[in-house]
């Protein structure tokens, strides 16, 4: 499913305006991404104005309502269905976990790519094995009935001519079976997919994409890059390039192990080494910390977070002024759909 929405855009923005931008870690002058003028509009569409705990509670309640409607829909189609409330979204507070502006944290995790506190938490608290409450019932059905069950539940798979070149497709709730209908009934119309707001949505996406190339950032990035070169890390032109270099190397290790997906990989083979457990990944983790520490020092020296947020927010204010009516309508529609 292809979906262009606020989370992806905000994630991209956060990578541009240093790793701590979307985590609430304050800059030198106390600014955080939560102070973003544009985020006040975006948050209305996805509940970003709620605390993690409130988002979790809302997610669980919405999941319960959706599953009750799914059960009714499936019954109308002649199938039994037990509401599945064990797969709602999870929201975890980053407080105390994600602190990329603290040296002690960076000395342990770098950028949090190869190693992270979240991975450690998962290892310490392994998730309970998921059990589908409908599994036993589905197993009593014939193969033909099972196919009908899942098509009724999720909708039929798209035809080849509906797929994009990368295998994704444009999701429509009307084609999503009982799940799609129930989700739409509870969540309402998604303003991010609504044709009514396609123009302002495109403008926002273009704004987020081009912000890192803003000329206002050139001097700040040049100052940061000089500091990096002086610290033994030349070759970077933008602050986001440093962490991205680790992402690229990490992806290369996974690609080398799993390929491009066109050929099956025998992960049970004695020769196969899980990339995350490989010596190369361990070495990359050490390299990540080394690079991130120099980056941290240069961000501190240049007040990168504070200055970049000031630039970002000024650009956002200009964008809002130029698109105020459309943004107000978008925000109102998003709030009404909840």
C-alpha cells in the first residue's frame, strides 16, 4: 500500500534538522520541534497533539470499535469472527530513551541506528507470541471458504494492472473488505488521502522535501562541515549527511545478505549470517559512535539545533502566511473527521 502522510514527512524533516528534532529534545535556547508552527496544523490529522499515553489509549479504543464493526460485517456475510483487539498501534514515550544530544547516550548508541535503547528493551522484554483468535475457526473451513473469508475480511488482492512499478498500489477503503469499511467508519475520511486537500498536501510535501536545501541553511551547514573536517570527518556538506552515511552502510549490509528480493535466500543455511549479528555490523556500530561523537561536538559548537530550528520555523511561518486559508480548512476538516 502506498500512503504519503505526515509521519513520513515529519521523519524526513527530523533527519534534516538533527536527530533530536522530533523527540522534544530542546535546543540551546529551549526550542523543540513541538514548537513548530506548521506542526500545529499537521498534528490535527494524526493526533500529534496528544501525549504518547493518550495516543495509546485512543488507539486501543479505536481498535476495539473497529473490531466490533468487523465482526458485525463478517456475520452479515455469513462468517464467524472474533474481534481481534491484540494488534492496536503502540506508542512509547521517548523520555529517557532517546537522548541524542547527551554525550553519555551518544557514547553508547551513536545515532541509535545499529544499536538503540529500543532494541535493548525488546531483548529484555520479548513480545508475547501473537495468537489469532480466529485461527481455529478458519482452519475448519475448506480452502475455497478460507479464500472467501480473507477476501471478505480484507478485500481481494489488486490485479497486476493496479500495481505500481515498485509493487505498491493506491489503497481505497472501499476495496478493503470489512476491515476497510470498519476502519473508515471509525476514523472517518483521511484528509491526507482526500482529493479536496490534494493541492495543499502536495505543497506541504514539497515544502518538507526542499527545506533542507534552503539557502538560509547554507552558512550554518558550512560552519558545521568545517568543524567536522577539523575533527577528522571531512566530506560532509549537510548535517543530515552524517547519520545518513551510517544508514546507507547499514542498508548495504542487509542488501548484501538478502539481495534485492528477486531471489530466495536460505536463512537456515550454515553459511548464512544474519546482518545484525555480523562482524561487519559490529564494526559499523563502532564507526557510528565515532562519527556521532564528532557530529555532536560540532552541533554543540555551532548551536546547530537552535539555529536550524529558528530557520525552519521562519520558513514555516512564511509558508503558513502564503497558504493560510487552505491550512485552516485542512486543520478544520482533520479535527472534524476524528
